[in-house]
C-alpha cells in the first residue's frame, strides 16, 4: 500500500520575518506515518513546519514544505501514485494577499491585513480521485460537529472523515492524546475512546486498511 499523508500546520509569510500559522504540532500525522510504515506501507509524508524529526523508517519519505501552495504542489505530485490519501494537515485557509519584500515597520495604532483564500488541497485532489483510491480527511469542529464533518466528507470526496473532539480534556492540538469520531459514506458513526496519539494512529490505520481492502481488493 502506498500512502500520501499531509501533516502539521502551514505557515503563510507576511514579510521576511513573520508568518500566519496555527498550533498544529504534526504529532497525529507523524504518528499515522509511523503506524502505516509499521504495517509495511510506503508513505510520502508531506509536512508543514514542525519541531518533530523526520521519521527514521526507510519506508517514509518526508517532504518538508512551508505554505499551503507548496503543500498542494507536493501532494498533487504524489497523489496519482498513492492508494490511500490521508489529509491530517492543518492547512491555513487564508494567506496574506501580498508578502512585503522588507520587514514591515511598526506604524499606526492598528493594522489591517488583507487575506486571500488558499487552495483546498483535499477538495482539489478529491476531484481527481480514481475508483480504486481511498481518501481520509480530518475535521475539527466546535458547533454542529457531526453535520459539518458529514458535509466535508461529501464535499471533499472522502471515504472516511476523522472528527477531532476539542471538548474533552487532553484531546487536540499539542496534547499527546486524542479523542475522535469517524464517519463513513454510509452514515456509520464510530466513536473511539481518548487514547495516546500513537495508539490512535494504529487504530485508524487498521480501520483504513480494513476499509480499503474491503472495497478494492
Ligand atoms: N484541508 C486541505 N486544504 C485546505 C484546508 C483543509 O486539504 N486548504 C483538509 C484538512 O487537511 C482536513 C480537511 O480538509 O483533512 C478538513 O479541514 P478543515 O479545516 O476542517 O475544513 P475546511 O474546509 O477548511 O473548513 P473550516 O475550516 O471552515 O471548518
Ligand atoms: Ca480550515
């Protein structure tokens, strides 16, 4: 099995020393890469900026990128060759409309930034997905969680969507544990207990491999 995996945040530059980013650490995505490799799968790990070392497994090739656009270009190159796509990255939805060539100087009492929408990697690649390919997305919601996650499943042509819970202590950004609910296209809802991200990664990889094999083997 060949896997394309996006992970970590993206950084969108504002000037040579500043960027817009988010709190994703990449831990869940890197744990998924390790868990796939542990089953013998080869993984192209397309990673935004993180403090994590590139996984040592020879089955994992790590491609480091910074912006959403760079992540898209790397993912678009790997996508046609992969059996399974996993979009675990926290991609910035918008980027500054222009990047100042020099460091921006402190001037007025307020500063308004103009932002423009980034490419949606999962949606764009979802339109190219072949019948024998399998796509998994993540969603983080704070209101109408199941409905929003279901909407993303359809809009982004995912086979499974992993809904992250922010309500539970110890889950989400920066934690070593995570609590998720997985939705499929048949409307099935699978609830998982709070568990270590490494353990959850193994659970999700097993689920993805079972579903992939059931449909395409
Ligand atoms: N995603 C992506 N490219 C983007 C934004 C999101 O590939 N530019 C992927 C994420 O990696 C994730 C899924 O789409 O697998 C859902 O991301 P999310 O931020 O929850 O969805 P959005 O469509 O950006 O909606 P919103 O942030 O408004 O909830
Ligand atoms: Ca988003």
